C-alpha cells in the first residue's frame, strides 16, 4: 500500500502548484505586490507568461525592478524544485523496487523471505516526507507572506501517512518473526 501511495502521488506532485508567493517590487515611491503560483516544473501565474513574452522582445520592456526581483526569486525556487524532484525520484525508484519485491514474494507463494522489504518502504516513505521539507528549506525566505498550497500539502500528507503505515508494517513483520516458528 505504501509503494502504491508513493507512486500515486507523483503526478499531482509534479503538475500542481506548491507555493503561492508574493513578489514585492519597490519602485521607490510605491510598492507593487504580485502573487505568483509556482510548482516544481513550472510557474502557473499570468505574471510568468508575461515575463516570458515581454522579456523576449514580444512586447514593451519590463521595468528593471520587476525583472530584478523575479530573477532574484527564481534561484531559490529552482534549487528547491531540483532538490524536491531528486528526492521524489529516489522515492519513486524505491517504491518501484518495493513493488517488484512484493510481486516476487506473491509469485513465490510467500516462501521468499526478504528481510529488507518493509525497511525499503520506510526509507521510501521518509524520502517522500523529506521532499516538501527540502523545498520549504530552500524557499521559505522568499514566500513573502504567501503560502504553501496544494502540491506541497498533498506530498507532505502522503509522506506522513506513508511513514506511519510503513512503520506499522515493519513492526508487525518484526513481531511476526519473533513469535512464529520458522
């Protein structure tokens, strides 16, 4: 169940926004606040599309302070996205390995004993819970009064649920090994 939950959370984790940040641009006599929704793979806000269109010469020039502030915010969000996607990829690989081990155990009719199967699920679950924490570590200083949204909380909830389920499964397996004759 833990491996399936890990694999099921991957598409939403990559396709929905993780944070709604406020880009505050100071023009000296007034401050402009632009809300920006950012996911792991792309920016979901209209501001990002405007910056790409106008920044490439397709329209009027973007004011210097806006471009500088967006460029300054882009680095930590990119670093957070890369870190989170790396950890999510490792979690997905471990989940796939766990699925294959489970399938092999079923094919062998339960005779194959892999001691590390549930430990593999615990590590996979911890990685799934670590991804949002790493993302927050990189981006928390740049949210500027914004909030973490759907993608962040879906992955965090799935990771926490997975940790509980996999630890329970590990405890049951260890207890069964102690009390059942071989």
